[in-house]
């Protein structure tokens, strides 16, 4: 997984991210765009849970 994060002043939140990742079953990498840090964290959790043998805990509301 490769995560690129940048800011754009002309947008309301300014936060931007692009995540490129692959899974063992996909030949081509997938791309996810995010406008919020929480979207990045959700995408990483989903990717980790798709890996063979992965055990990813559910999101804890107290964890940043």
C-alpha cells in the first residue's frame, strides 16, 4: 500500500489522499481517494482485513 497525502487550499477541508494497494487476488492495484483522514483509516483497515490470515480489530471509538 502506498498512501499519498496533500492539502489543497481551494477546497473547504483541504485534506486529500490517494491510496494505491493490491491484494493477492487482484492483478491490478486499486485506488481510493479520500477527503478526510477517517476515510484513509477505514481504507487501511479494509485492506489489512483482506490479507490472508489477517486479524484486524474493530475500530475503537477511543483510538484516534
